[in-house]
C-alpha cells in the first residue's frame, strides 16, 4: 500500500511539472502561432521525454531481471 501512495504522489508531482513546462513553452514559443500552440508544443515535448525515460527505466529493470535469472 505504501508503494501505491508513493507512485500516486510521484504522478501528481510529474503532472504539476508538466503544467509548468507547458506554461514556459507557451511563453517561449509564443511567436509560432500563439500561446495555445506553444503550450501544446511544450506538453508534447514533455510527454515525449517522460515516455522515453519511463521506457528506459522499464527496459533496464527487465534486463536486470533476465541477467539475474541466467546466473
């Protein structure tokens, strides 16, 4: 149960971080089509980074499990 609450809090923190990244990107990319487009671009970039990071963590954990099974 403790792990579930830790992951819930981590998920909330990541979501709040995404809002900040989206807002910053909205201001940074404002000249490309408006604030809304910049926010969408920022959240898409943020999601790409999160997906690649999480996939890397999962693959690393799976590789550790297969190496320990072979030994």
